[in-house]
C-alpha cells in the first residue's frame, strides 16, 4: 500500500498498475521547478493517516523515545524508497507505475499477480482502512450505536461508489482544496497543543510481545502515514532537469514531511503522554476538545471527515481502473471491462470493487481494532511487492543497461538493497505478528497464483507496455 494511497499526478484507465492514489487529473504541462515538485510531494504524503495512525504506532512503542524513533526511521525509509522510485519513473515514465516496473523486470505473470493483489487486497484494503478512520470521526458527530463507525464506513463506500457509477467526478481543484483542509487541520492540532495545559500524563503500561515484532508492526503503521513517496516516480516525468533536481526535491520533501510529523507527534505526546495516545482513537477531535471545547472539536471532525471522503473517492476512482484493465487484457475476466459510454465510467469494475470493500468492512467490524485488522490484511502483500520493486532497480539495470536514466539512484547498489531489506523486514513482521488478518491477505494472494495459468493476456503481453 501503497503505503495509504495518495494523489497521483496522472492515472490511466488503460493501465492495470495505475497508481493507487487519490486524484485522477494530470498535473499540467511539463516544467515543474524544484519548489513546485517539492510542494506536490509534500501534499501527496501528508494526508489523513496522521489523524488515524499515531495511536496504533504508540501501541507498539515501549517508550516515548522509541515512539519518536519510529517516525525518524519512517522518514529515512521514505527517502530511500523515493530515490529508487525516482530512478524507475525517470527511466520508464509511461503510465503503469509498479505494474510496469514489475512486468518489465520479472515478466508478465508477476505483473498480473500484482494486478490481482491490487484488486483483491491492496486497493480494497486501503479503501477500507481510510473508511474506518472516517467512521471513527463521523461517529463522534453522529453516533449510530455499537457498530456506528463501521456503519459510517460502509455508507461512505456505498455512497461514493454509487456516485462514481452515475458518472460523478471530482476535479483537481477540489482535491487541492481537501489537501489544504488537511494541512489546516494539522496546523490547528499543533496550535491547540501549544496553548493547552494538560495534567501530568500517566506512565505507559508495559507492552506484551517480542521487541522485534513490536518494532516491525510499529513501522508498518508509521510507513502507512508516510505513504505517497512512491509518487516520486511520477514527479520525475514532469520535473525540469530530473537528473540534477530530483535528489533536491526528495531531500527537501523528506525533510519537510519528517519535520512536520515529528512536531505533530511531539505535540501529541505533550498533550496525552504515550499511554493516553494509545487510548485516543479520534486524535484531532480529542485535541480540539481539550483546547477549545466541543464546537471546535466538531468543526475539526467535519474537516477530517471531508479529507477522508476525498481520499476514499479518489482511491475508488483509480482502483476501479485496475479492474477495468484486467477485464480488458484477460478474456476470462471480460465482464470487468464493462464501460458506460454515457457516464464515462467502468461500471462493472466499480461494482466489483465496492462489493469486495464492503465485505472487508463487514469482516473488520468484528475485530477489536478495525483499522489494525485491515492493515494486517494488506501490509504483508503490499510490502512483498515493494520488495520486488526495490529489486527491480537492480534487475532492470542488468536487463536494460542502454535505457536512458535521467536520474540514477545515488550510492547504488546500497540504496535499493536498503529498501529491499526494509521491505523484507516489514513483510516478516506484518505476516508473523499481525495475526489472522495477515494470513487471510496472503491466502488471497496465493489464490491468484494458479489463476495465472488460466488468465492468458489478450493481445500484447503486459510485460512490454508502451513507454
């Protein structure tokens, strides 16, 4: 998961590997400056996750120092990962993202397996995660009973799927508006923390479990919050002089994002303490309740709900294009390629995606922590394919050495090796320590392996997409 999905710079209905982000509009004519690209990268990464995942990170940190160390380590992984993606994106700038890189590096069956995983685990799981975060905040505003958060989550998925089936689309301007609202909400939390006096926080309770396992799962949630660094692959095609400027964009962007997250989490620790942070599900509302009372908390909850709905809507749009592309390329899944010419939407794909996501929400409703259950379902599969993407940097240099590479990852081969090792550790941690949800996600991926023999691509092999 994607880390959680964010706003891609371009998406294509014909790409089975369209980035799992939030928007569908192209950024505009080429010619991004360093600052333009940095602002876009920061806007892509900082999203709804910072209002949902800190409590889950705190539940896997034995001390405040360890909690902050997780966030510093997340910034380092973001930088290393973005550097690797930037080389791949500069060398292969066509639409397709990870699907394109994996197909070129490892063959069409690996590309198709990724598309299968994206449809059944990664994309639908990501929608469910954000829907549950939305549900936690919506439940603060309009309580719907014991399973109110799940009911709000299901209503958001069903309603936005129906809107997309009807042909309703959101514009790039609306997406930027929601980005600004997200940053404004983050600024409100920081400001409230600075001017709020709080009683002495209780000492954190000791944690059960293996230290390595706790660290691994803590990093899974941190990196979900940092999700979006893979969009560097799409910045490279728009940036002026990418060979010279991409490293600057990534260094500045990583510093800004990491600094923002560290400041936010220092403020949260000051307000709640580590134990209080573990026990606070709707952080933004809780901060504003402390600082400015129930009306301010309700207003901030409304803003956060709006940003979450924007994320869900965009992820539904881009995710459905993956189903559509599979139906177009694979004869046995032709039903997924149903397209409404009148509404210009992949109706069959939207309905299939919505049905899978609602099923995941139903399963998550009976979990002790719904967000954590969905992360457990998606994380091992997501990081397994990120491991293959990291190895693709090395493999494509060997298979395609003559390919122009406007940007080359520094300290090669150390940089992709570090990313691969981080991904391998996250696969292991999320699979071993995340419980039944992780096993279900891996089982769904395994179902796709024998299906590859039946799903023969129609026409050209996806191993050699254009670009």
